[in-house]
C-alpha cells in the first residue's frame, strides 16, 4: 500500500469516526426569500436572450446509474410476499403493452402475453436477467422509455432528440457513464442519427476510480475484496465535479438522466431551459458591468432585488473581496414545488458566519435539533434544471475544488455480502461540491420534473405520447 493510499484511508476513517458535521441550517428558501419568480413577460424576454445566443452550450448529464432500481419491486416480488409488492407487480403486468419495453420483447413472448400463457415470473426473468434482455444490469439511460410510433427511444436518445433548437449556437452533450457501456451508447446514438438524419456532438467520461471511497466494517477496519485488496465503492456524484471541470465549458446545462418527458411534451422543458439560460447570460453580463465600472452601489441595488448574496455581508466587503466574490462560478437552479419525491431542497445555511443559499439533503438534517420543523416548512425540491457557468467573468476556467465544502460529506451504511459496512460519500454535486458557488434559485413549473424512479412512473402522463401535440 502506498503512502498516499494510507493517508486517504486514515482521513476517511477519521471522517467516519467524527461523522458529518451538523449543518447550521437557518430556514428554508421560499418565494421572496431565496426563491425568485418572474412574470410571464420577463420569462419571454429571457427566453429570447437564449434563443438568439450564438455561442456554444453543452449539456452535462450524469448517466451512470443502474436500471436495476427501476425494477427492484419486480425482483422482490419473486422472493418476497406482501400486498404492496403484489399490487405493483399486477399493475405492471396488466398494463405491459403500454410500456415501451414491450416493443423489445420477441414476438413469441408478446403472443404468449396476449394469449394469457405468459406468467409474471417468466416475464420478469426474461426482462431482467442475462437469458433475456438483462435490464437489471443495464444503465437506466438505456432502458426503453417512450414509444414514438413505430420506434421506441431510451432515456439517452430522448435527451439527444429534444434540445437541438434551444439556441442559435452549437449544442453538445456530455454524459458520464460506466466505461464498459460506451460502445452500446454509441450504437444507440448512431441508430438515432439514422432515424432523424441528424448528427449529434456527444462525448463521454467515467467517474475516476481514484475517487472511490474505502469501505470499513463496524469496527472501522478496512474491508478487503475477494483478492485481499482494500474494497472500494464509488463515492457519490460529487466526484463528477472534476468531469464537469474538464469540459472547460462557458455554459453547462445539467439535468438527471431520468428526468425527461416524451418528445411530444418537450416544449415546457425547452421553454424553461431557455428562460434559465437567458437569466444566466443576463446575470453574468450584469456582474461584468459592475466589475468593469467598479460600481459597488449598482451591485448593492441589483442584489437587493436578486438576493444572490447576503446584503449586509456584501456591503461589508472590501473592493478586492467583492470583486473576487463576483468572479466565482455561477449556478442558476430551476426549483419545483415539493410534491413528496425523496430528496432535499433549498435552505439558508450559515457558513463561517455568512448566510448563503444551499441545497440540503434530508440526510444532512438528521442530527439537526429542528429537523422536523425545517422539513415541514420546506416547499421546494432539489434543482431539476441547472444552468452553470464554471468560468470566471473573463470566461477563464476555474479550479472548482476551491469552491467546495469538503466537510459536507455523507456517511453511507450498506450491506456487503451479509456484513454491515460504512464508507464516505463526497459532498453531492449540487450540495457541498458547489457550496461556494454564486447561486440563484428560480421557481419553474412542476411539469419540468417527471423522474422515473420505478418502471411504473413511465405510465405517468409526461411519458406518454401527447395525442394533441
């Protein structure tokens, strides 16, 4: 074991012993207090800013997640009993032809289903395991999502197909994937290109294995793998910060792979991408103006409306300090009303005596004395659309690690072959990994958020062809 490995092990062991610090969460962000809203006229003006923008933009879409969780209830149905599992499995089976994946079944299996001779157990075996379609081992991005008569598209293809006319400039896509699936993704891209007669600019990267966390047992001793080497696990999507930085992009649009609507219902998402991108462009131009003119008073008046910074803290900064502050990376986050989905939300957090807007996961509130009250008061969900500018105001790339909060890590408890184990997850990509970015939270319609956590979510209206489109 190298000296560097030993140092990482000891640092992660110490972090597990200490546990994540209790965040100094003050209050949830609400409309007029951390969440911005814009009139329809203002939104239209900002959409026009984006629609006429002729410089390049790039989508950044984490897509390495496994599709196995989409089908977890079906696997559990095979080995467990329970009314809820049975009801979910029966709903899936009874509505099978409505799923895009039904089109991927061989004709013999489709015929057996219609004839009533295909058992649910046989169907599950064929869908999930290597003897059939093996969806349990495929990335979620490659699971068939939507029917586009006479073809079906998976989530990866749907993302590519929907945003080609967002601006006047070139649009590129970057997906973070598991390396072994790159050729399969390229096959999917080429199939879509043949179907649409469109060329897509797509690049891929994978999570750096050097960022993997070491795994410890209950006594905080290193757990070894079957080869006797220290066992390691991916340390969360916060590790993708370096993938994001490596793109050297001026504008990045970030969205989860499973949050994509049917192509016929893409317009609301496109309009809000343009709205948020236009806002990001306009805000950067405003900040550039304050810097160029050294207009501190103008900045304070602007900030009183926009609420990007704590006003009192901003007023107390020296000229050098507020210029440095304006040059930090900037994120504009589209937030939807919380509709009960699992996840965190926007809160005001005190860091080193300064109040700032942060995305806080529920797990980070576990030990907070007012956790229940804060969660009840919270009205908004994690960002569902994010427009990032990782560069400074002179469009120069920045070292993004300097704007993270390393103490905002997570402690993960898992079962490893019957053994309880623990490891560290790095601060989440839009949690502690962007803790010191300049931030605006903006309300967007709930229709821009239609995640697919289980395959049953694909029955929702957002994932069905809009017959009126």
